[in-house]
């Protein structure tokens, strides 16, 4: 079964934001699209809204009026589901209710031709379960667009237990022809993105709950050091805490209470209080006042002090850009061979030791390594360009040592954030957990490593695929970080995926 040709009629059920967006995508690709909604007039209203949105692009000079007219001409409203009878593909985008979806697809199966493809845009329900009562469940799959569908590139093509390879490939090729980035996934809770993304929110919520820092500062670190487009708290406020919390609960329940997906009491309290984020006027941040300003990150005040030469033992590729940045800032950098058995690099400023976090807290590491003045620094996506960094000091480090560490990173042009002594700091623990969840998704056959990384970049704008990021840092390092986190907390939440552990031991990357 080849890619659906542009003369194939596409049916879309549901004229809300999601359904109308999908209809727009198909119409822009050249298809006649029949948009149905069981609310009288809703389909026409959906198409009218599409016109208004497209004409805004015309007003900005980004689109020709003739193109808008052609797209709208291909969109046909329908108040009766019978109008979808001649569709080659019908995409359902209605309420997330299993029984209602089953009823709709039973109607479609009786109405449409035997070779009509049936697809659900569900983000949380099992495709296998939706299709279970159909006479031909093999022709049904998930076609999960991301909101807003005309803008977001990713489409997850989700195969249920009965979905044929031919059907999945046709939907994959068709989505690609529509200008989307398509990935294959199996019908497991959360598919790829909603599963793998859980640690991005969960680790931020845990750090906040433990008092490591405040929401605005943690967001700033994820943006300025981690390279993420948004921090977890501003993103949850944007999504809506009712929605984000419900997805977390859904995945947690579907995996029988696996602690990796455990919901946060902090977010539960926001939902119970009706503080749902932007749409309610308040979440982690207050949006109730016009021209509202978010709280500013808690960056350290400037420190002016004489810096000694930077002595480096055992530099590796991860921190090499940091050393280059120090040289560019005019610092003297002296390199020595590593004295550490595991090759872990150390930086010395006089008696002060600076070291990249490895998942242990600074107090534990100082005791284990016999160090008095130890400051741990966090991972950055790129130490050459990062504009902020998180630090944590051992309990034995003096105020002068902390001042020296602050002055050093400020000399490099970085905003400095002091966290409470927390294992894994912010970026490292987040990246390690994202990579771990992606590795488990690959191990369990949900997706390939390539599709897992592609989904997280195209679906939620991650700066790097989690598995590619882990490869670049070295899987032994990521595995060691997770092991230390698990030892620190004594929780299964931080257990390493077997695939990650095996690849770390065999020195195989995820993308070989």
C-alpha cells in the first residue's frame, strides 16, 4: 500500500483545535478533507477559524491569499458522519474516552470501504484496546499529532497489536508527504514522547520539593545550561497542570505504579487549588496581572577576587570546552595527568577542587575522596556557550572556597547558581533520567533509538536526542550517575535500564 495520493479524500472527526489543525495539515498537502463534528455547526466554525488563522499569515506577507482560498476550498464541513463514507483515511480527534472512541470506530467500520484506513489521534489510550472490537483491527493505527498540528513537526505512527506493517508504513509515508517528521511506535502507555518526557518534569518537581532551588532559577538553568527551549515549570504552566498531571497519572497507573513515573505532590496541590497555569492565571508563576513579570532567577552577586592558575588533572572531551573558555578568558591553564583511577577530571584553584557531578552529593564525594574544599559543577549542553551553571559545595568547603568558585565561573561569563547539596544537580540528573527512559523504550521495543531521539527533538524541541546525548557523554558515565542517584535515594526510580547498563559495560553506543 503506497503513500496516499493527493486525490484521496481524508476524513477528520472532531472540529476542536486538534481536529481542525489536522484537517488543515491534510488540506495544505492537497487533499480534499471532510471535517465532521457531532455538534451542529462546529465543523463550519472550525473551518472558519482555519481561514482566520491563515489570513493572519497573508497579512504578514507569509502566504498568498490565493493559497488560502485553495486550502479552504478543499475543506468541507459535515454535521453527519455518513459524509465520511468515501474517505481513504479517517482520523479521529475527539474526547479521550475509550468507550466513545470504540463506538465511533464501529460506526466507521460499518460505513467505510474495507480498505479505508482508520486512525486515532489519541495521546494516552491504547490503540490495541480501541481496535479490539473491530472486525478488521489490522487496518487501524494511531496517528498522534502534536498541538498545534499545523506547527508541530512530529507525528507518532502507533501500531496496535493487530496493525499490519503495510498500514503503519502507509501512514508513515503519508505523514511524511504532509511535511511531518514521522516516527514509528508501538502501542504502549505514553507512546514515545509522553513516556520519555516524564523525567523532565519529575526531576524538576523533585528538586523544587527538596528545596534545591526555586522554580524560576531551575527553569533558567535548564534553558541557559541545558539548552532546552523552556524549563519544566514554565512548560507545565503552559501545558496546564490538569493536563500534565493527568498524563503523568495515566502513565504511572498504566505501568502498575512504577516509581519512575510517580506523580508529584507539588503538582497535585496546584491542581487541587485550581492553579492550572496560564489558563487559570496562576500556576508556579502568576499570570493574573497584565504585563506580569516572572520572578528572576537567583543568580549569585558578582565576586571580584584574584584567581590563581587553573590546574587540570585528567581533562576529558566533556569538559574540554570549559578549559578552552578559561583560556579565552585570559586564565592560565596548567594540564597534568589524572591521578584518579577512573579518569575523572579535577580542576584545582589553589586548594579548591572543582569536579563535574557524577550523581553523588558533594558531602559524600568529599568524604570518599578525602577532600576538604570540594565544589561540584553541573553538566552543560555546551560548556563553550552555556550562560549559566549550577554549583554545590561540600559541607567542609569554606565561604572563601565558594567565593572562589563563583568568581571562576563568572570570569567565564556564566551566571552562577548555588544549589543545596543535591545528588546529580540539575542538568546531569535530568539528562541521565531522560536517556534512561529512552533506553528502556528502545529495550522494550517501543521505538528504535533513532526514532526515540527524533521524537524528542521534533515533538518537544529537546536540544539533543537523549540517547545521542548519552552517547556523547559516555554510557559508563551515565550508568555511574544513575547508580549513584539510586544509592543516594535508595529508590528504584533511578535504576538503570538493562540496555543502558549492558551498552555501558560493552562500550556500545545506542547509534552504532
